C-alpha cells in the first residue's frame, strides 16, 4: 500500500463509501445526537438549538434524553419543509 500525500483522502472502502457517497436524504432515519450535530443539520447556532428546545411554543422535533439532545434527521427535514411552507 502506498503512502498518502498530505491532504489526500484515504482509499474508498465500503464503510467510507456509505459516509461519503450515499447522500443524507437516503439515510433519513439517522439519529443525530447532541446540540452541535443538530445545529449543523439545521444550519443554526447551538444557542438557537437550546432556545428552541426550551420554548414550549416551538414545535421543533428535538428531544432531551438523559441530559443529551436527540433528533431524527427525517423529523428535522419534515420540520424544515413545513417551516418553509409556513413562511
């Protein structure tokens, strides 16, 4: 096996293929753990995730499980699509 050049990605194997090539839309039931991960999916700040989850009037599909934030990608996508229609 040859040595990789700096900045060169590792060879594509079946596990890396799943992560790199299969788009997130094909894996909609993916579990997102933590406010950082949820914020990255929604494109907002972590502070916004904390604010939304604390607001009972906000219907964002974020749950707290054992002091950790949790969401399903499919729920977040559906919520974003509904929010865009209501704007």
